[in-house]
C-alpha cells in the first residue's frame, strides 16, 4: 500500500535521513542529505528502508516483517483523548530492531500533530505545494487546528530503561493528518521474545518547558525469528601497535544476522599515562576510526558506526593508560573475506595512520 504525504521540511529544505541514526558525521558526511524538492509518495512498509541493500537482505527483511505486533490497548489512556497510537510494523533480527509507530489524531479537523523538534514558526507544512511557503503555525491558524507536539521513545518493558527516541527526520505525515515515525535501535536483549514499551509525549507548542505535557507508555512484544553467526578475527601479528597511534587491536568479532553484519573492534591504549582532561585537551588519538578493507583493497562499506574513538570497556588505572575500547560498525555486506585490513584514520583531520591485518579464526 502506498501513502501520500511527505517528510518535514524547514525553509532551508527537507529533512531526510540515512537508514541508521548512529552516525559519526565526520566519517559519513554523505549519510545526511538536505534536499530542496517537494514530497514524494512513500511506502508504508518498513521494507522501503531496505532499498539499496542486497537482494538477499531485502528478501530476509520481507520474511521478518511483522504487521501484527502484539501490544497493549491505548483506548482508556489520557493520550487517547487527543490521538490513537499503535506499532503498525516491525522488523527485528539478532542485531537490530526497527519499528514504525502510527499516531492518528482523534479529530483531524481540529488537531494538528507536529514532531517534537519541528519549529512551529519556521518549518514548512508537509503535503503542501512547495510554492505555498506556509509554516506549520500559519497552516494551523488558517485551518483553525490546534497544534500538538508529539514524540516517541522506546524502553525495555521490564526495567523501564530508555533505549531510543524519534526525530523529525524519521517522521512522515499523511494527508489525513496521521503521523508515522520510524525508530531503529540495537537488539541488546538477544532473546526470542523482546518486550518493549513505547512512550508517547504530547504537549502544546506554547508549553516550551513542557510543564503540562502528557506522557504515557504502552507495551508491545516482538518475536525474533532470525538466525545469526558469530565470527572471530585476530591480528596476524600479536600485540602490534598501529603505526602512528597508541592503540593495539586485540580482536574483531562479527555478528552476522539476516539483515546486517555488526563488527566490534576491541582495542587498547598503551601510550603514556594521561588523564581524561589532558587527553581531551591534546586530542591524542581522539578522532581515530578503524576502517576495513578486503584482500583486493576494497573498503567494506558501513551502514553506520558507533564509537569513533571507542566505547570504553575498561577504564585504565593510571588515567587513560590501560583503557580498553570497542568500536561498533554495521556493515553493508553478507559475506566476509578471510583476511581483512584495519586502517586507522583520523576522521577530523583526514589523516591516515598505520594498518594491521586480521584473519578469520
């Protein structure tokens, strides 16, 4: 089924985003595109998010698509006075979860739903001619509709811990005023049944401090029907320092699922004793990212990278010395070469340092 409508745009252009939200801007600048065209018809299915992926990944996404998500009722909630919401579609595997949430105003003739970070006075109204130039606020005043900011978040149902939220670059609005938002987040639970909650946040544009906002949570459950394989790579030369850096790579693990390959590069700092404040001041190794290349020298393309200089796994006892880090990449491939080259690149200064070779074990 096709739906008409469009993304949100500002007077500077349309906001549109890459498939993943976890992006290091310096290394993936092309991932966020600012356009100036009018809205195109968009598919409702999450499968459209896999356009550009391999035929195998698209086929797997179709098999894993859930259009009948188990979820709790929202009918008697305070939110239901303004809007009805539900998870309309979901795709999940061992590495990631993608959900699409529908928000339908109870009376589209009186209520106008607006993404939380859309500016009432500056952002142009979706679905109108690009020549009209009407902002959301102007459209609301002209039609007599009451504007209400809306946003969503995802939590674990058991602990209530926050996982991810929506942004306007992942919103679209239909002509009937229904708003859809797509949220993607990593599958950290790794269980068969995945129990989550989605938060709905609703407030008036004038309520800048959100003192009178309405916030409620609703349960939903997904079933992971995918398979995965964990593959470990080790450096050819053990304890080899990457030339030009103070890093030693210990191992790289790849989690291959039916929709993606997630790589985790585990490495440690062996430089001089340096506390965090001094390190940030001098920016020693601060913006280094490891890029991967196959035997022919072709770069393994990534859908996203999370970590940059790395998520800290172990804090060094003497400042930064002895700290262990992990860089996480989502790769756009389904088959791994037997030998991979890791190249250290400072993504801010555009400087290439040394490289090491890792092999499958």
